[in-house]
C-alpha cells in the first residue's frame, strides 16, 4: 500500500504539486510563489487505524478509498517514528489481555514534537472499572517508550486516564510556543510544516499595525504566534473544546493581548453589523478594534458568501487554505477589491494530492 512512498522521489512529487498549483491559479497575478517542503517520511503527528481481529491475533488495517480493500499495516511510514514505536508495542501489550483487546475496533494516535503520546482506544462495548485498572497498567508499561496517556471511548462513554491532552512545543523563528492539543479536536497534522506556516505568517505581518481578527482560530495556533506583531488579537471559534484550549495556550505563553470569543464567523459578522446581540460578547466593545488585518483558516468548503463579504472589509487578508479549489473560487471574489502580495504552498501531506496554501492580500 505504501510502495509509492520513496523519499528519493520526493523532490519530483513536490515539483509536480508546484506545477499543478501554478496552473490552477494561472489566471491570478502574484509576485511571489514560495514552496515549503516537508520531511518526506515520519512527518504526520496524527494517525488512526481500524483494528482487525483474526482468532487470537489482531492487527491494524487501512482501507483503499477507491476499492474499499483492506490492508494490514505493520509500519506506517508517514507517521512519526514515535507513533510507529507505539503502534507495534501496543498490540504486543494488549494481545493477551481480554479486557483490553475484546471489541476494540479502532486506535487513534496523537504525538508531539516534544515527545508525548496520546492513544485513544475505541470499543464496541461499555468500559468497566476493571478495564480502567488494566488500561492504567498498560500506561505504566508503555511509558517505558515515552510519556503516554490513554483515553477509552465507547458509545456515549469517554474514560480519561490522567489527561486527554498533550502539550506541544513549536519553534517559530527565535521563539518557542506551547500549545495544548486535546484528543479528538483539530490540530495541524504536520508539526514541522506548521512551524514553517507560522513563521511565514509572522514574517508577512512584521511591519503591520493595528489589530488582528482571526476567524476559525481553533486552539489559537496562529493567534499565539502572531500576537507579537499586533496591538490586539481577537479570535473567534465555534468549538467549545478549541476555545478552552486557546485560553490555556494564551496563559501558557504569557500573552496578554489576545481575546477569544466562541462564535461562528457568520455570528461575528452579524455582531459587527449590529444585527444581533450576543451574551458571549458582554464586556467586548467591537467598535474599539482597529479592523485592519484578518486571518482565516476555513474548512475545506472555503468561505461562505457572508464570510467573504466580512473578510473583504479588511485592508489585509491572510488566507490559509486546505483546499486550493475553494480558495481559487474565493479569490475570484476577493481580488475584485484586493491584490495578491504573497502566495505560498505548504506540503503538509507528501505523496498525496493534498495541498495547503497561504495567500496574503491587501486592498487595492
């Protein structure tokens, strides 16, 4: 299944991506086209596998998205070396323990550059106190590899042993930032490329002034790293878990000029327009912000029409995209009022068709 992953072929596959993206955006003019490469293997900090039971044996499987054929996975070259270590050892440790192996159907791994591991075990059964006891013993055995925590999940049940998050440390230029990353919530999958994205965004806003508004701010990934370049930062995010993590990260990094509010971009637009009042905005004076720069990192669907209209009001737009096709469509609208100053390709997922891009636009 992974025979196409040959590190020696990486430069060519990256060049192919660059050519394809250049063709897709050929109807736009941009002065720069930066390409940020990834490590060709062991770059992914997240991985999830289905578990297949065969008599007394069990192993990881993945499915071919086209044929639905299943593949046994003993080694996953795109995942970090730490994930690969835990993958094999976990199966060895649970193979002969019925409480841990029975009805187990999926395992999710989350690792950090700082050397922590979070493992989620998903079951088709309810988890008992006896399961918790065995899982705690499992943690002690696996901790010989690296610090690890385990979460058990079943229908309407989540059992957290010790904690359900890890603390990531990212180096951006001369600075190191700490980020809480919670199990089952979104985090950037390629930590090394994420560091390059953050540095690119930092450098692109070095001489800016005023305030930064970030829509879809998640756990504060960009807000934390960019706060030094702005007077104030206001982030919006709809996920309660991500908002809580963002608050933790603001405190962990001793930053005092960021506020996070839990609302969607559509709600934020309504609040700015005075169309609705939100209890969540009590204590915030939206009229006091200098709406000069906005950062958006939307889902694959891109920006909806209302969000596009909102974003177009800002003098400067930082647009991070995980889908170049919806970005292309959004730029058809945004370039009516703004010009492209910088364009970047971030290779988050080597040897796949997936491309992450970043665009800096300023008002014409």
